[in-house]
């Protein structure tokens, strides 16, 4: 095994060295060959321009230096106004490296474009590895440059002297968006092409632990069973890295668990050797397999355990209330705790088959940083996804209803109105609970993978410099609308996603066993509101019930000094009803906070996520602070992608392309790009609420409480948007878009009325109610740039 891994280490090492070697930030161009081939060292030192004793650099060298700096003025001077010295755009140095190589590896996109426009050959080979500029750019993950080169006819299927094609190199760069771009815009692409040792791009991605690239490659049809020349499958390589997510993905894609390397080792044996067995077992388990033998896990209720969970929760809650009724409170507390634990055990271990995490002590240091970032184990993930909490709510509702039916309806005579109101609220609550669960929350759907439409979407975003995690979801392969969010619980993007967890300081709390988004938020709010109202009425009925029915305490009965007498009589008279009412009232704490926060957010047109963004960054969404440099780069990309001649590049502003953000900021930006930022900071909701309350934040969606509430209720038709397809904010803001739309509607209807000679009101109403017309009006007013829904520093407001 050590041999195998060292062989790959060597390859990898070579590749890393080449990057370091050809990276301009280390030594300037002349250092390149000196570090590379010793045989050429003499000639390169000759070419290098030591300060004094040699003639000034040749024009070719001057052009190459300008390419490294992105110095467009020099390019114009050398190529557009040639003096006596002659140089062309594709003049190579003695290693075959051209200015285009340097522009490509440094991501100087305008410079590269200027060279290509002046006849630079896109597929020219040069350097140590006999590579094209496309390969240099791909190795660095410079997506926009790769796209530009391909647009100018570069061939992405070529291989360098190491037999790496653009896809291999993109995987090496760990740039998932570049991998996604190549896989979705180029067809046919040799996904399974092998380097000299037989490694496919998938094997490389597994070795590097790039879970997203692994998934992209698998979705593009990469062969999960392909072995390299040492007999290692991608699963073996994933085990080498010890990244559970990669292991899970290849296992789910049908990896052969018992495939043996040429040395006769299975992936499991290799994992044991490399001490990555915990990751291997976790990967198997997350894929729904038995971590020990890799067989499909045999769960008693299969993949649909929800009914069983509900029954268990219902019975367990009944038992807990009954325990409380039968025993003294101090004894019952212990027993109730035991019963709750038993319920949890039955649901998680028996029904859902969650096993205790094994070997946790050994798991650190092995690809943990790359794994999904869940602070809880995979077991709790399975529990939260199962609808368990939803079953607890449903069971509680059922017992409350039982108590109401068995006690209050039959025995309480003077409270028929309250009782009826409770029944109505209960029905409303149950119905909206059901609807919130069953409705689609507003899943974002896009074109099918590999289709021409998807290719168009991807290319358009690349040309706008917006093919990144803020604007595109790699998991769903869809363009992200504003205010949408990828839900990790259900693995889909949801429009106007409302994340409820932060306010409750829980990691993920699927009370309704569904995401809450644009489409079911109304139902969710009604559910919470009717829950709060229902509990209050239930408490009122319970009080009346005990007040009227419970006999007074016997004079000699014991009642602790600080406890109201009514509680003593209640627990004596009907402890079961008392326990149910107590449990119901306990729910008032979180539901009350939730209802208040939700109403406030609806009135302010903010989602929970946006509130927490305000708390963290001082703006609602869109662009994180650390991308400032990058959005400038985006502008450069957009300029470069416009047809020749129309762009007027400003050398001063474009000479310095993306500045690397500081380490911390870069990391945060990376998380943001990958959509993982939600794992890093929590509990900022409160400061977000504080900022938003003070009005520190410009919210383009906020048009006053009345409009906000109407828009919430009509799912966006007040603003005239479909949240599933809202990518930009209209140029003049929503208020102007609304007035423009109204004007155009009224003029249309006036014209229609004049033409038809009928009263216009009916026609106007009809046009106004159709969301399509509103959308057309909005689209007409749209401009490229977002307004408002981007960084608004608190200090400037
Ligand atoms: Zn998504």
C-alpha cells in the first residue's frame, strides 16, 4: 500500500511542483526553466535579463512580462504600434511559452482577450509539460479564462506530456465550478480518460477528497468501477483520503466494495491499514449500508418509517401522561424521563437503524475538514430527516384533542363558545400542519443536466462572471434566485427559503418535516398562529374544567406552601388532563417566540436567513463582503466577454485583477461559495433583528407593512415576482416597478375599454390579477446590476 500511495504522491508531487514552478508569483518568467529542466539551465540564464551587463529585454520578453502583470498599455504599444522591433501575439520564448500562457495562468482575462484578438494561437504548446494556455488556466482553476480560450477555439480535449486533459487539471485545481463548467458545456467529453498510471479524473477527485467534484463527475457518467494500473478503484482512492462524503458518493454510485487491488486488498482492508476505517464505515452507513459487511441495511419499516414513528410517539406520550397521572410527581418525573429515552431509543435505533458512532477517537485528522461540516453526527441527521419531531407534534395534538373530547366537551357546560373556538382553531392548526408538510415549499427546478438549456445558463453566468456559489447551486444544478437557499435537509434549493432553526438555537428543526419556502410559508405561519391560539384556549378550558369540577381540597390534604391550591386539586382530580395541559402550555414558549419573530419578519419582508445575514454581515444577502475584489473581477470578465470593440478597457482599473482576500476572509468566502456558511456561525439572529429593527439595512423588498403582508399572502404577486425565478431586482426598485406596472395595466385596460366600448373596470381587474402580466412588466424594467440586495455597510447608512 505504501508503494501505491507513494506512487500517487509522486505524481501529485510532480503536479504540485509544476504549479509552483510555473506560477509567476514565485520567480518571474526566467526562473521557470532554471528550476525545471537542468539541461536547459544554461540557455535560460542567458535569456534572463540580469541588470547591467546584458542588452535590455527583447520585445518578446517585454510582452511576456506585461502578460504576467496584465499590463494592457504595453500590449497596445507593442502590438498595435510596432516600431522597428517586431513582435507578434504568439511569439514563444525558448521553451515555447507564449504571452497567452502567462495571461492565462495569471487570470488576466482582458490581456488574454487582447492577445487572441490580435491573432494569438490558442492551442500553442509550451513549458515543461508541453501544455496549452488552456491547461495552465485549468490547473489554476481560472474558469473565466478557460471559457474565453474555448470561445476562441482552444481544444479542451488535448493532453499535456503527463497525459492530463483539461478535466484532470480542473480536478487538480479543486475548483468545483470549473469541473462543473467543463462537464456541462463540452460534449462529448472523455470523462473516463486516464493518465499514464490509469487514474481517471474521478480517482483524482476521490484522492483529493473533493466531494463536490466527485458528485459532479459521477453525475456526468464517470465510471465508478474503472481501475488504474495498480488495480485501485475510485473507492480505494476515496479511502486513501478518508473522506466519508466521497466514500458515500462512490458507494451510492455502485462502487464494488469487494474489488481488490493488484496486491489483493479491498477498500475495507486498505481503510484499516490507513486508519480511515471510521470514515469508511460512516460513508457506508450514510449510504444506507451496514458499515460492517456493506449489505443493504434491513430496517423493519423500510424506507418509509413515518407511520411507525407516529404510532410510537403517540403511545409513548400516552404512557408518559398516564405515568404522571398514576404516580407522585417526584417518582413520575424519573419514569417519564425513562419513557422519553425509551421512545427515542426505539425510534432512532430500532426504526431508523441509527448505530452509536464507532471509533470516534480515531476519526480525527482524517478528512474531517472536508466532510460535510455537520456538527452533529450522521445519526442525528437521519433522525431529523425522519419526521420524528413532526410525529411528536402530531402525537401531542392527538392527545390534546382526546382530552378536549373526553373531558371538556362532555363535562363543561358553560363554555360552548370557547370550546367551539378551540375546535375551529384545532382544525385550522391540523389542516395547515398537514398542508405545510405536503406542499412543495417552492423547489427551484432548472434544465436537465447535460441539456442544451443548462449549457446556455452556465455559459451566460460564466460570461457575467457570476458562475459561483452565490448565483448557482452545484448540487441542484440550477441558477439560484434571490432569497433562495439550498436546504441541506432535503437536498434541494427552495425559493424564499425560511430557515427556522436559528431562532430556536437548534441546528435543524423540521417541526413540519419539510422546508418552509415561498410556497408553504403561509400555511406554516397559520399553523403556528393557530397553535398558539389553540393552546391558549385549551389552557382557558383546562382552568375552567378544574375550577368547576375539581372538589376543594380536604382540609388535611397536603399541598406545598408555594403551590397554588388549584394545582393541588387539579393534580388530584384529573392528573392526566393536567399533564396534557402542562405539556401543551410548555409549547407556548417556543411557538410564541416563533410566531412573534415570523410576524415581524413578514411585516419587514425578511426571511430568517436574511435576518441572520444582517446580523453577520450587515446586509441581507447576495454578496459577502470579502468578494468585493472578486466582483470587480466579475466586471472585468463581463467586459472581456462582450463582443470585440464594444468594451473599452480601462487599463488602470483592470491591471490588478482579483486580489486574494486575507486568509480568514477567503475561507469564509469559500464557505459562502459552497453554501456551507450556515454551518460556521449561528446565533447571530438576535443582532440581525436588532440591526434590522433600527432600520440600518436597506431592504429592497420592503415596501411598507401593508404591501409586505399582502405580498406574503399572495406569494409574491403584490411585488409581481415569482420567487422561484427572481434573479434580479428591477433597476428602479420594486416600488417603481409596481407603479410602472399599474400604469401600464391601467393604460392597457383604458385602451381596451375604449376599443370595446365597455366599462374598463372588469378588464383592468382581470389584467391586474394575472401574475404573468406583472412579471412581464417587471422583466421589462430589469437591468443587469442588482440594487440594494447587496452589501450595504452599516456605517454608510
Ligand atoms: Zn441547491
